[in-house]
């Protein structure tokens, strides 16, 4: 995960996301650098519009909030059914 954070930091600062740059950022944290992970990350980011991907990630993370709002709206309907059932029981015991 630290490699992804390093790439995001470099991108945010307007720096090139290269193997040497990612290695430098990770090494600056005091963590040992795994060259194969750095190479894999940098090669997978070639040709990727990071800004567009971050915007898409924001939209995806907003979706669960919408789902929670829908569930809140459904909750009163369930309470109404419960109240109706209680009224039916009260008529039995008068």
C-alpha cells in the first residue's frame, strides 16, 4: 500500500511517477523497498489518467451513502406495518 501512496503523493506534487521517484519516497519513510513491487506499480500506471481514476473512485465511494439514504426511507414503512399488526392484536383482546 505504501507504494500506491508514494505514487499518489508524487502525482499530487506534479512529479513524474517513475521507479526512482517511488523508491525514493518509500525509502524516505524508513521502509525497505521491494524493487519488483515498484516496477509492477510503475508499469501498471503507464498510460493511466490518475486524475480520472481518482474521480471515478470518488463516485464509487459516494454510492454507499446513497444506499443508506434509501434504507432510511424504507425504515418508516416497516414501522407502519408493525403498528398495523399491533392494532390487529388489540382488537382481539379488546
